[in-house]
């Protein structure tokens, strides 16, 4: 890892950079997640009509997986340029690509209008979304952490992570706001509004990201002539263990959140016949609470280390695997809302708050975009694509039983426990030896940053 210190940016500049990165990430996730919501509610009927509702539902949800399978490819392509050309340029590319694909989805004619061309075009747009998100996370996280002082990288990195619940809140709220429409209005044109609205959000996000400065770490890599010729390949050859640890650490977090928000939404509305507005409102509230838990546990990781906090999140996911679905099965509105809120803010929020700093600190700055992105995105097709699809299929074939889904989540969480236990602690000693330092207060402009 790099051993030469870099001087951190002025605290006010860091906050501006982190805010700009988080805003862009929020828009990216808004685009990505409204598709997941629409796939659970409407796309199966408009783009994949079949005589068997379960088959149509499975096909529709499987298109969510197309985006997830594209994410590792996007990570490989875009992180190559992120380690060679800098962190800033890929962030502009990913945001614009995502916005264009999302807006086009909102304008697509349906199967009844153009036949088989409709689902083909839908899948193509989803593919572009996946490629864009695959390269987005690494750049957004590094823009924040590589500008941050060493004792606050967990906190500032977690602020980028809140783009996920913010995007989810906006996306879910947009569909929730359409609840006043009747089913015919919603199916004919209402569902398109969140997609088309993305165009305005992307324009704002692009303007903000153009104002972000390149990170000190990458500038030093260029100045010292250490830019890797093939960074992705070098990361695989030199850091295979760390990439696998990143995969293992990520698999529970991504499986957990998408089982809750994709499978859970579909299960609540279709199998349990709960009101669509109730389920969407519960997810939006859970995402809102994550705006607190994600930075909270990111900040705590600066004090006690990344591994203890991550393990705490794994244990929480294991303990919640059965109770969350038991709570949904009660059909009691208050209990259902509580299940989504606790499942998201605790079962997901703890791990997600530590992820940005934990994964990025595993790699040297000249391979950091590639290494962190690979570990993070390889888990996407498994946890975000296959697991929710498997959960939906199992519940459909077993007549509504969720215990196999709970057992699957416990098994996946156990794999993450093993990955974190074999990982090394990445939090700088400065953060653990000086617990009296303020987590959110200003740092001295002369603070030095050593990326271990």
C-alpha cells in the first residue's frame, strides 16, 4: 500500500466534494431502483404478458438481474479508465449514461404496441443502466475517501453511501405519490413519470460533478509515474485475496437489501395482498432511517475499526432473517412497516455504512478504483440478481412459504462472517488511537492522510 502521506483538503472543501459525490450517487441509484420497483409492479404486465402470472413475474424480475450481471463488466471497463485517467471523468460518463437509459425506459412503447421489440429495447436500456452503475460506485467513493483525513474516511465514505437510501427514498416516494391514480391510469402512463423525471435530475447532477476536483491521491500517482498500464489485470494478479474478501463482504449486504425491496415488495403486494402504498411507504421510511444508521456506523468504524462493525451487521442480518418475514405475514400495517424499517436500517445499514472505507482501503491508490470496484460489483449478479429471483420462485412454488428464503439469507451471511474474519483491519491506527477526535467536526487543514 502507499506509504507516503498526502495532505488532506480543507474541511469545507471535503464536505463540498462529498456532498457533490453523494448527490450524483443518489441520482444514479434513483434511476437504477425505480426500475426494480416498476419490475415488481407493472413491467411484467406491459412488456412480458403471459398466460401464467407467475411466469410473467419471474421474467420481469429476471430483467432486474440483467442490470446486475452488467455491473461487473461496467466495473472492469470504467475502473480501467478511473485508475488511468482519474476519478472525475468516469463519474460524468456513468451519470449521463444512466440518465439517458432511464429516460428512454419511460418513453418505450409496450408489447401491445410493438410486440417483441418492446422487451428487447427494455432489456437493452437495463443493460446500459447496469454498465453505468458498475463504474459509478468506485469513483464516487474514492472522490470522497481520497480527499478525507485518515481518521474520518469511514464517516465521509459513508456519506456517499447514503446516496443509496436517498435514491431509494426518491424512487419509492415517486411511485407512492402516484397512488392516487387508479390502476388503469397507473398502468397506461403513471408509471412512466419517475423515469422521464430522471432527465432533469441528471442535468443537475452533471453540473455538480463537473465542479469536483481530482483527488490528491491520483494526482500523486501521476506525479510519481505510478499509473498502472493495465490496472484491472494488475489488481487481479496482485490482490486476488482482497478482491475475494470484498466479494464475500458484499454478498450479504446486497442480497439482504434486494430481498427486502424487490422480493419483499412483490411478496407483500402479490402473495399477502397488502396495499401497494403500504409496502412502498414502508420501504421509503426504512430508507429514510438508513440516512441515520449508515453514517452512524461509518463514523463508529473510524473509532473501533471496520471489521467489528461489519461483523455486527452480519449478526444483525442473521438474527433478523426469520423475524422479518414473520412480521410481514401478520399483515398488520404497523408490524409490516416496522419489519421493513428494521430490516433495512439495521440488517443493511450497518454493513453498508462501513463498506466504502473498508473496501477502498484494501488497495493501493494506483489500483484502488479497479480493486474496490471488482470486489464490490462481482457480488451484484449473485446477491442482486439471482437471490431475489430465487426467493420469488421458491415462494411461488411452495405456496407462500418463506422459511427457505430465511435459511438462504442465514447461509449467505455466514459466508460474509468468514470473509470479514480472514480480512485484515484497514482503519488507520490514527482513528483508533485518538477516539477523542471529533467524528464530524472540522479537521486541521494540515492533517496528513496515509492510505494504508
